């Protein structure tokens, strides 16, 4: 599935906005800072401003907005139930009633808050980190001192997901070649069970062979990463601009809280 | 002094009948040996035993003039004897070709600049410089095979252990690989079913059957 991971970045929908030329570490740190500030804010106007800022980042990233928004909508699907039930489960002043259930003002505000926060954070994440090559992301995370094991886990996933998928597809093809058609019934369930089991067994075997090959080349628990990253003037400009915007959000939040 | 020597090796995988029953082999400096044998006769096992990825039940493994028993003994062996695996996908695990070729040298303590110099030299020598920044999982089968050879040569081994190197290569790629291998100065142990390859590269042949090695030089 490696092609799924990287294809979009090379295909016609490739991002080429000004954010694309930033150091990947600056983008990760920027996304993290944006997330922390946004989650800390509670006022609807401030959150709306954060969402607007995330939209700005999306435009600056040069990603096709349609696709990014569709991915954001997919995330909304997960919190839909929560947002729909909150007005009816939060105690407070009733605004309207639906089938005899009162919806509270506090609940509505809370639902709007969650919706705005989640969308702003996901949008910023898509704009800043979502357009990075997974390999580049791995390198950047390593340079940011993310635990080495997690980075290696990610790198191995990127490398071998395609190999394992190839194995799965070959087995699947061999099943089809012998007349297998998925249906509802024990034969189908059992066959899929065997298929899944075989893919897992092969993956374990392969991991042992890979480890053997790595040991042959002197592996001792550390994978050296080759590429150097360097912060530049663009990164400073990005840091100052985003920092100022986030500071403005914080100040607005504080002003609201004081009022 | 032989480079590698297996002496009366017995080995079996857990839960299976023994694969090797008294196999012995000597590889002298500059020598090229090929090993043939039926599927599952233990040819790959033999190579894995030489670099300590597997340990014999009994028998001695000698490499570069010393007996090797422990994992630590084999660290030096693996540096000086480069094993090229049967499936290139087992060997290429770094995202890009340059990183994969640099992996070995950096494990040997080379710094980034030295490792990159080695990468460039090795890729240039094999005519693979155009693949330098390519992503390993997007290479073709033939390219993967040649890059795995580069990753092993980057460690400057004294011996090459080749496990079915022309497996799944088309004629053009196989011919290119054979030409490269023929030009290398290293001693070699070649495991292959490909009679033409054996004849060109390492006519001195041993046959593995019944867990023992017999000289079968034509």
C-alpha cells in the first residue's frame, strides 16, 4: 500500500504551495503548537478564528482543498454522534425540544466548541503534516527526538506494507484461479481465515529474514539516518507569522475570559 | 589458511528431520565454489550457518582463521563475508537506495560523509548511480537485485555468499549481474540451480544431498 501513501504526493494533486518548501520539522512543530493552542481555547469566536487560520494554512499548503475537506469530513463522521447527542445530555437552559427531549443551550455551545476545535486541528494537521512524504516525516520525527523505536516502526511499515500487500494479492489471485468466490458460508469464512493466517505467518517469517539481513550488515539496534535537515530563513518567517497568530488567539481567549 | 571452513556440521530446524548431517566445506582465498542440490536440501541454511545467523547443533564453523561460536564472534565474520539474500525484499529495508547502501558502512562506524562517498563509489562502480535517490520498494526486480549487491559490496567484504542471485531475473539483467560478478576479485560461494551461471562463475561444484557435501566438479 506504499503507493497509497505516496502516490497522491507525486500525482496531479501534488501540493506546491509556499508551505511545501519549509523544513519538515518546522511544519510538525507548527502543527503541534497550533493543536495545543486551539485545544486550550474555549470561546466560540476564538475557535472560529482558529478554524479560519487553519483554512489559511490549507490554502498556503497548495493542497487541493476538495480532497483535504473530504478527509476532514471523514473525521467529522466519527464525532457526529457525540455532537448530536450533547445538546440533549448536557443539563442547562432548554432552547428547544425534540420529541419531548429538551436541548440545552450549554450542550449546543459545547457541541459547537468540539466541532470547531476538532476541525481546526485536523485541517491544520492536514495542511502542515499531511502533505509530507511519509519517509520525510519519519526523518523529521527522528530529528525531533521522537523515540527511535517508533520512528523505525513507521519506516518499516512504509517499506513493507507494499510487500505484504503484494503477498496478500498473490494469494488472493491464486484463490480466484481455483474458482474461489467470496460468499456467505463457512467455506468462505474459513478460507479468509487461512488467507489472513498465511499473510501473518509470512510476515513473521519475512521479519526474521529482514533481521538476519540487517545483522549481516552489522545492525546493532540503531538505524543511522542519512539526510541532514537545516532550518532556513523561510522557517523563521513561518515561525514568527504562525507564532504571532497563535499569540493573538491566546490574547483573545484571555480577553474573553476576563470579560 | 582457508577463508571459511565448515567442519562436520549437523543442523536441523526444530520439529523437522535434520537438514545437514556432517557437511564439510573449505573455501580458499580467491576460490569460487558453487553449491547445488535439491530444493530444501539445506543450501541456504549452509550460507546462514557461515555468517552465524544459524548455529550448528554440532560441528565447527571456522572463519578467517578462527573458530566462531558466539554471536559476538560472528560480528567480524559478517563484515568480512557479505551474504546476498535470495529475496531482495528481505535485504532492502531502508526507504531510499542511498540510505540502504549507507546502512552497512555506517554500522561499521563510518560518518555520514564517508558513508556517502562509499555510496557514490559503489553505485558508480555497478553503474547504478541513477538509482541513488530512488525509493527501494519502487525498484524493478532486476534493479533490486543489483542494489542488494551494492549494499553488500559497500562493506568491502573479502568473501561473497550468493544465494540464487539470478533468481527471477530476465536474461538481460542476469547477463549484467554475471558480468559484474565475474569482474569482482572476491572469493565466492554461489548457491544456484542455474547450470549456465555456475559454469560461467564458479565451475568448481559441490552437491549437497543427504545432508553431506560431495565434490561434483564436471
